[in-house]
């Protein structure tokens, strides 16, 4: 879990420094890290995660890196902390 949070921090740094090539590559790695975690979610949690991922995809399509950073900080980190940390996932 800590690795996922650190990856989010790194992604946000790439957004703020506008390193878009590295950002796109790291986003793929980030989604690969999320896939095993998704199996631990119930149906409602999966729906929320899909909404967050959909919003991230829209922000990426619009090159709205500020929105992406906010979604990662205030939605993704919060969601992962609330729903996966309670299971002691590292």
C-alpha cells in the first residue's frame, strides 16, 4: 500500500513539473499496481474506484494535470487509505 501512495506522490510531481512522457509511462505502471488491489474491493467500492479512474482518464484526455493531481490526492489516496489500509495491505 505504501508503494502505491509513493507512486501517487511521484505522479503528482511529474504533473507539476510537466514531464508528460514520463507521466504517461508511470500512469500505466500505476494502473498495473492497482489491478491486484481491485480484487479486494466489494461491489460498491469497485464502482467508486471505477468512477475515480474514469475521471482521471477524462482529466488526462484534456491534459488537465491540476485536476489529475487533485483527484489523486483527494479521491484516490483517500479511497485507498480508507478501504485498503483497514485490511493492513502494504
